[in-house]
C-alpha cells in the first residue's frame, strides 16, 4: 500500500463508505485511466474497521486476470481459500464468503472483464459480502451502484492537484521551498488534474525544473511524461500506456469515433456528435462516456461531452494515422453552418437573436479557434479559418477583444499566399477590431481600410457596412470629427437597407452620441432609434450602452432628471449581465448630474467607481479627466493635476490628439489656480499656441491665467491693474462659447470653476462674502466688517464651509470644537461660548443669514456664500 496520505479524495472516500453503510451490495468506482481509482480502493481497505467488517477486508488485483476463471483463482488466493484441485475456484470463493460474517472484497482494474461481469463478480453477490470494483467501464448489473471519480480540483495553491504535485515532486528530490504556484497550477491544469499524470510530471521536476516542464508539456503533451514507479502496474508506467490499454478494449467503431472526437475542442453536444461522427454518433459518444474516455458536464442547463487532454492527444494521433479521414473538415463545416444559420435569421426579418448568438459563440469559442489553428497549420482550407475568425466578430465586439484570437488571425493573414476571397476581407475586419482594442489605432486603420476594399471588391454588402462602421469609430477616436459622422451615416444607411437590425442599432448608437455632442441631434432621435433596434435584436449589452448615451444626451441638454431616468434604465439592463463598461458609463453620467447639482462629494465617489470599472483607454481618459475637474471644483488642485496627467497619458496611448489636448488644457487651468503661471502658460502654448482655441478648456485656462495675474497685482496692492484684469476676465466669460465641440456639460462645469475663482477675488455684491481666513465678512449689499477674535473667525469659516457642502445645521458642540480646537469644554461652557460668538457675528451683519434649528445653526440655504481671498476687492 502507498504510505502517502490520501490527497483530495477525502470526500470520495466518505461517499464510498456511506454507500456501503447504507447497504450497497456492489459499488463500481468509475473513472478514466490514472484518475486514482486504485489509490481510493487501497485507502478504503486500509481504513476498514474490524468492527464494521468482522469477516475481513480484502484487496484483489484483477489486471492480470484474463477470464472469469482466472479472476476466481485470484480472489480465492486472496481469501485464503486455496486448493490443488483444478476448476473449483468459484465454488471455493462462494463457500469462503458464505462462511464469513460481514466482509468487504475490493477488486481493482476490472474494466477488461466488464463484459463478463455477470459470470465473474455477479457470482459473488449474496451472503453477507459487499463488493467494490474499480473500472473504467460500468458493469451493467442490476445491483450495481456507481461512484464516478472526477479528476482532482485545481486552481489555487491549496487545491488538491497542486498539493499532490508538490508532495510528489519533493518525494522525487525536487526543491520546492517556494513553489512557483502559477506554473504549478498551469501544469496540473494541462494534466487535467489526473493523479497518475501529476505523479509522472512531478518525477520530471528533479531534472528539468518547473518552467521547463511546463514548456515541454505545452509542446509535447503526453510525450513529455516519463515512466512511473517500478513497483506499480505495467499499464501505469506511462500515461500513454494507460490510455493505450483503454484503447485496446474498444471495438473498431468506437475506436473510429474516439479518433474523430479529437477534432473537437472544449466539448461538444449531441448534434455536433451526430454531425462529426456520423449516424448514431451520439450513441457512440455515450459508449465512450461509459468507458470513462469522455466525461459529461452540465453547462448553462445543457449537457456537453468533453475529453481529457491526455485522451485528446492520443486520439488525435490515431486520427492522423487514419488516411483520408475528414473529421476536421466535418467539424469545421458543422460549426460554421451553425453560426451562419443564426446570422441568416437576422437578415430581412429582424429575428436575429444577438444574445443567443453570443451564447453560442462563447460556448463554442475553442471549437472555432481550432478551425483557425488548422487553417494556419495547413490542415484545413484557409477560407474555413477566415470564416471561423469572422464568425467570432460579435464576440470580439462584445467582449472588447480576444487575445487568443488576435495572434491566430495575425498568423492566418500572414500566411495568405492565394488570391484573397470574401472571407479574407471579413478576417481583415476582425483583425482591425482586435488591433483597435489593443490601442494600435494606426495599424487598425490600415486593416479596416483593407477590409473595406476587399468587401467592395467581392460585393459583400454586410462586410462593407461592418468595416465602414469600424473605420468611422477609428476616425472619431483619432479626433477626425469631420469625417467620422459621414462614414457612420453611409454605414448606417447600408445596414438599414440590408435589414441588419443589430448592425443598424450599434451604428446609430455611435453616430447618435457624436451628433448630440455636436448639437446636431439635440433630441437624441438617433440614440432612441439605436435602443429600439438593439432591443429587437436581443442585445441587452448594446441596448444598455445606447441608454447610457441617451442619458449623456439629456445631461448635455441640462435635463438632469431625464438623464438620471435614462441612466437608471441603462443600469437595469447592464447589472444582470454584469456589463462593466456600461456600469462605468452610468457612474460617470450620474457623477456629472451630481456635479451639476453641486454635490461634489457624491460625484467624486461615483467617478472613483467608474475608473475602477473602466477597461478601455478612451473611457479611462474620460473618467480621469472628469475626476480632475471635480477636484478642481473642490479646490484640490494637486490631486486634480495628477488625475489630468493620467487622463492625458491615456489619450496619448490611444492616439487621440483632440482628447489629449482637452485634458492638457484643463491641467493648465489647475496650474493657473495654483498661481503657477509659467507652467500654466507653457502647457497652454503647447495646446493653443495662437490663443484662439474656442474650446471651453482653453478658454477656462486663459481666464485662470488672467486670474493668477490679478492675484499678483492685489498682493502688491495694485488695485488698478487688478481691476483691469477683472474687466478682461468678464469679457472672456461674456464670450464663453456654447461648446462648439466637446461637451456642453464640461463647458458648464469649467465656467462654474472659473466663476468661483473670480468671485474669490471680486465677490459679487449680492453674495455673502467671507474671507478664507475669517478676518472679515460682508453681508449682501453691505460693507465689509472686520471679525476680531480668532475663535469668531474659525467659527465663521466653519459655517461657510458647512454651507458650501450643503451639510445642514451645525450642532453647538461642533461649532465650539471649530471655534476653540483642542480645548476641553463642558457642555455648558461650549454652549455659552458658541452663543456669544454667534451673537457677535449677527451684529456684524449676519442677523438675517444665520438660522437656528433644533439640531444646530446654519447659514440660510437661500444665501449665496463666497469664500474670498483676504485681499479680495469690493
């Protein structure tokens, strides 16, 4: 018996013991070669308590038994029922078992005798005996109960497969003081968590190292594994030998079926089995399932059959040896036909179910990638590989790229030696989309233009509209705002003519967003059209994006409640499917509404969530830029500069010069607010050297530079210069553009930041003006009043900040803490001091503006409060 403890099989052992305790007469431990059936059976016998099995627990190896008779002899020998008389082994076994109290008999490696189960183990049933049989095949007896044995779980450092690998590697002399867990997990995953394969691989670690072992497994599969223990069964000396033993037990039709099954990747269903294996294919697949060469898994409510990686490789070798077998071709044509049938349903009828199509593509991604791989290596026609790549296009668009596909498509197109076909153009389009998701805008543009030419040359209208739409997106992302809408309109018209609801909806969503920002579609009619088409196509992800764009449209128009309503609709669509991009856009929109309403704290929190959710460079740049503007409004200019610097970098990585310039100008505004004029002008000159850019960020930055100069003038008591600068600033504000390009919301936010900054120096007469250091205040329409005591000044500033945050009345104890920080006051003393200070402020002109409430005191909400520089001018 193996002295090592049982790893990862504790639950299986408990389940087996429970079946026996419940009175099972015959249990078959069923599993594929090397999965650990023998090890479990040995552990069962080793742990059998005499009180539970007074008749004894016996372990019989049946690997060398060639017939029921030779099995009976082996069992008789194990039970000690020996005799020199020939031909009476069964009788001796039966007599021995009848004469014992409750006994356990375990028969290991029974699969080659499974067809004779009735004549072998069936003869032992009866009396007070329990039988456990390990086999790769069911026995088919009425009394049989089956315990399927799955591979060991993996995926974490503490998972059973990883634990077994490390233990056995150490036993073979490998050093694993600090195991490379990511490498170990990848190794055991490639080995399907099969203990025999793990044992053989662990033995290699002594001489090749973990990284090299992984590389060998990825390159050579089964052949990278060496021999097992010399004292183990012959069929376990290599994993290949164990699989070959199973192969020899199959009939010719079953061998042919297993070889053809190697064409599949990632599993298959009953329809696929019939298509690739031929008539009766699913019955053959189930026969192989019963022999543990396949396993079944329920996925999304459907049963899929899968092969182990080791069996897959062995079966592929058998398929390669079968001259003229068309399994790979049949596999490719079946899956391409399934995708085409779904696509065809959406043309001229609007019944294309995008959600159903995505579900199919996600389920069959590995099968479609296998077609691309075979086209690359020349075992399939190149056009089939191009069609498979093109078939994955909806998934590429929905999941924002597929790295596994990107390298394959690049290799496929690089091997292009024949004249391009229509399928070649569709493959180039997928390549363009993948490059776009990688941020390689220039390469993506070239690929999209090539796809467009090939689609035109082959009169492929749908492919032409698709490629044109991608080209339009690239033009817009690269800042080509004049050409992008024209390209979108042409693509949209073609999609509508073809009756392609989903394509029409996605194009309308992109064009609608552009048009409403430019002010050419103020009602958002294109976006509403997009949401309708996408709803009818079944694409909830894209429909959610359309509604998030409608929310932005309403925000731009200043319709804040309508913006929140559309945003809530987008969230309701995106949340159940966990579409992070839409959820990030929703957070951005709701943050913008909060900024419009002056709730900067809520806006900042939402923008942080949006950044954490966002994946693409364009979305990250937008969210970071807005967070920078939010922090500018809060006066946290250093943090704002950091956010804006990262937003600039994201836009630069994307290749979007317009977006980069926009955030750079906002960063210049941040420097100006800090009165770092030279740095502000340097950035602004790089963005707007002529000083004529009408975009709000540039106008805001120029205004704030004037403000910084006014600060300097006031500090040196040059009131005349300051007033001259004030007049120039007012002229700039009066000519503020209504966002000819870019976001009108952004323009409103920047105007608010500039207005608050100028009010800090030149407080309007209708405002309650409070010096930032609390040294003076001025009631609306009144004269400036000096505040004498430090406590009164601190309390005044605290009330002004409380009003700015819309935080509600301040309790007396909070006011006392603000006025007399660090002092320990009794409740009575705190009340008296705060009351005296508030009375003094009322006498200085705040009587009409201070309100009492049950829970404290506040500045009246109707008041406009401006915190000013101490040297501000009246």
